[in-house]
C-alpha cells in the first residue's frame, strides 16, 4: 500500500463509524478511523464523572443495537454483555398513584386505570409489532435512491423500488392505514384513538417525543412510537436494557472488533477538511495539518457538519447546500448524570430498598397535555417550568458503576430550546436548569436532592460542542417524514453515497436514523464494498 494512503478513511469514531470500519476491514480493505476526541465511541461512551462513579455520558440505554451487527462483529466475544430491565417503565401519576409496565403484570396495572385500555393494549401491541417486523427488515436495506440521470442509472433504483413494493404488498389494508398514520399523524392523536387513560398514553407517548423538540400532538411524531419498538435485548423483542460497563462497553467492543480485523483507529485526530479534486473526495486534512489520502472517504458526522463545514462549498451543487442549511436538527435535550448516596424513595411507591421499578425507565411526565405544555414553555421561555424527565438508574443492574451501596442515575430531560429565545448562551443557564431538573425529580422522590453527591451536566450546547450533535440532536437530524428513508439526509443521496464520487455517509443522519443500532454503519459498508467490487473505487496499491 502506498505510504500515507488507505483504501478508506472514516471521519468520526462514533459507533456507526466503528461498525463500518469493522465490516470494511473484515473484507480486506485498509481502513483508518479518525476521531477528534481522546476516545472512540461518540455519544456512546462511559466515563467517570465524580470520584468513584462512572456512567454512560450521553446515550444511556440499549435496545436498538441490531442483532446482526452483534453476531457479525462477535461483540460478545469482545466483552459485550447486555441485561434486560426487571421492569420496563414506571410512571408516577398526577394523583399520587403509579403505573408499572412490563411482563405479566402489565394488564393488571393498566386495568387499575382503565379496564377498556387493558383489553385494547394487546391488540395495539400486536399491530405495532406487525409493522415493527417490517421495519426490522427495511432497516437493513439500502433505500431506493431518487431517480436521476440515464435509464442505466435509474434501472437499478427502479428494481429496488419494486422489491420494496413487494414487501409492502404483504401488509393488509388495516396495517397499511396504521403505517400511514404512524408516519404522518401525531403520537397524541394516534394514542387518543386507542386509549382513554392518561398514564398509559403518557408511558407510550413518551416514545413519540423522546429526543424530539416537539409536542406529542405535532403531526409526524407518531413515527417515534414505531421507531422505539423494533429493538430487542438478548433476543427478546421490544424490551430495553443496559450494557454492563455502560454504553461505552458497546463501542469499546466494536473498536476491538474493528482493530482485530485490521482497522487502524486514531484518536485526538480531528478532520478539518475533506479534500476534493476534480469532483472527487480523495482524502482529508486533519486539524493538525496532516494530509491523508484514500480511495473513499466515509463520514460518520452529522450531515450538516459534513456539507456545511468539512466540504468546500464550491465543490457542491447549490441545491445540496441549500437543503442542508434547512436540514432540521433539534432534540430539546438536556442530559445529566448524578452520583447518589441512595436510591430514590418515591412518594407513590415508598421504599428505598432496591425494587423492580428502580431498574425501569422512570418517566416523570404524567400526561400528554403535560408534555405539550413542556414544549410550549420551552418555545417561549427556553426551558420547561415542569420538564419531562426519564430517570434511569443503571447501577441497579450493574454494580461496577458505583461504590457499594451507592448509585448512578441518568436524567434524560426535555424540553429545552436548542437555542435560547433571548439569544443568551446555555453556558449562562446550565446550573439553573440543572437545579430545576433535580428539584423536579425530588418532587416525586423527596430524598433525591439530598442524595446527590455530584452531577454532570450537558446542555444542548454542550452536546453539540462535545459530541458534534448539532442543536443537541441525538438523532443527527429530526426523524420526520421528509427526513426518513430515501430522504435521509436528502432525496438523491439516500443510498449512503454523497454528491461527490468517493464520498459516503454512515452516521445516524442516514437510514434508518438515530439510536445505537449500528445499522447505518452496516449498510454503508455494504455500499462501499459494492463500489469497490464494481470498479467504481480502486484499492490503493
């Protein structure tokens, strides 16, 4: 191989970049991953944030990690171990009661609020599961690209579209109607059609707004109900769990898999620019000024960063630049990690001893109307007076994260404005809003605030400058109908290839979107390999 050259350079060592690297290196290509930070993993990392306490820093729970990726990369052999929650969800209600979801107890729990809802829930779950089965299949395909150019170019895309139509043809008419509703309507409207009890709609509706800066009654957010149910843990579908050692255990296993196959991983090596010559991506210039050349450059960064910051604007079509200026990135997320002396003792379910509900995703948002107010508060004031919080306590399942008898908790908080409406910086308000989040949890579990030993705070601005999550967007772009499937990140470039020869994308800004799934990296690697096999890319001698 020519000195200083590789077959493939991957920009960004987040989980999809590592997955892509492992597949490409396993196929015999020379691959180098370039990561700006001191460690790989992107937003899926584990770190000590208070003496003796470690936690998943940004991404915080697992379900969407694709079983094919786990098998292909032999992640278990590289140290990955996943555990299921003992209770799926726990929601304190506005009237001092609670709803627990998961397993055989679910029907009886729901029936305490509505016998009608308990009777309808199995049908609702079956309907979503039937569509999730289709989605699991569609996740692993390359979307048909928007037709352009000659019939020679268009024909393969027409055939791909026909195969997709064949898959959809197997859906009956009620399923087709459900799919249309889930892709276009609001989570609130969809759930109001099915159920009457506010606690159940709140538990289910949280999936419609998690990671999105939106009201549960915003058209299109019902897709989130589907996006968050196609995962699994250890073969059990639709459940959520934890990686022993935190989310960093996933990405470290991926890094070991990639390295074992021959990939080179360079940290503290940010990319300043993608080199373009004669309309082709031919390498990168690092932040230190080093020039690296390759047959293919694969981007694992947010598409806005790639097109608007790393590529010379004169190399791109104006319509691409215009589209990416309007590419929507905003998740309304405020992320915290806290070190605790003891478990929260909830007023609605007293007791500080470890119980099943402590292992759950604890949702502090008792109704859809509460969630809607939180969104409009943030639009007006910058953050919600009564925020939405999912509290997860991974140390209840993994005692490696905290000293004996102590715990760590993840607070995934919404809604906050990605950019504050008065134009001030999040740096000026970070501590104030963190206090509000702690106080909110304390209002449900009055021992919580006093139990906090230390905390780590990540505002939307912190998420952007630390992990490259533009607008704090954990999904690398809103999961809306105009930014999904063939339109992710834009029509014409939904097949993991960029507008320049030799340029590819493998991050969450491509199909099927956000979450720690590894699927964009898997799919992008397949397309890069196809182009090498077809002679569109030439290996470095």
